[in-house]
């Protein structure tokens, strides 16, 4: 059985660019995860926990809703 | 590649090498090889290889060696489930072999191993469900 595609979307890559081209490693250090996890989140290959999502939003100084969104069913 | 991913490759290669060496020895000498010395030798060679491999990856780029995160935990959980299924299949095979050969001790060890593990799992679940309730 194939796993349903996640409907979680994010702007992490774009926000990193706007935050002085912050690297994945720098963001990972701020959040307390590995660089590979940030890369996986950016590619929508991994849906982070709520706590990590909040920590990422906090690293950019944005509310969580501006970093993560939930795609409508027909778009997924 | 993260430290944990490299570490997993070290374990994979060390296991393959150890299994290959042990299998080659068993093919050469038959399945009833001097069990204690060969199993001990294989175990020691696995540990030594794994230690050397980990030292090498720590020297060449162990920046995140002390860091594991929720994704690592998720991968661990999924792979534990796969290895648990493989281990259960092997123990069931041992149980069947013990029963077929009328080897009561072997069959009982396999039986208690399986049910003991199920008991431990059920107890741990009961505690964890209560802790999170």
C-alpha cells in the first residue's frame, strides 16, 4: 500500500534565502535537528513534529502559519 | 550524509563481512563447526570492525555525531519493526526445528523467548499508555 502524499507545505527554503541566505546547517543548529532533516522538510519528504515546526518558525521570527500551510485535498 | 547514516553503513558493512566470513567457514567445515570459538571470533571481529569504522567517520567528519533528531527516531522505529519481524520469523523457525527434532530444550527456549518478548512489550505498552493518559 502506497503512503498518501503529505499535504503539508512549507516556505523554509524561501525564508532561508530572505534571512541572509541562511544555510541549512545554520537553521539546523538553531532548531536542534540535523541538516539532513531540514533538507528533507524543504523537499516535503518529511513532515516535522509540531514542536520542530514551531522552532523553525521561531528561527525566522514568523508565526507558524507563515512558514507552514496545509494544502487543500484536491491539490495534494 | 549525516553521522548516523554513515554509522549505519559501517554497521551494514561490518555485519556483511562478519556474516560472509562465518558463512564461508560454516560451508567449509559444515554446519556443526566449533560453535563457541567461531561465534565468539565472529562477534569480536564485528565489534572491532564497527569500532574502527566509527573512529574513521568521526575523524573524517563527525560534526553531528552527538546529534540525533525526531527523523532519526522515526527511521529507528520503522527499522526496528522490520528487524523485529525478521527476528520473530527466525525464532519461529527455531521453535519448529526444535519440535520437529524433539529437542524440548531448544523448543522451550524459543517458546519462552517469543512469549517473554510479547509479555515485555505488552507491559511496556501498558505503562506508556498510562504515562501518556
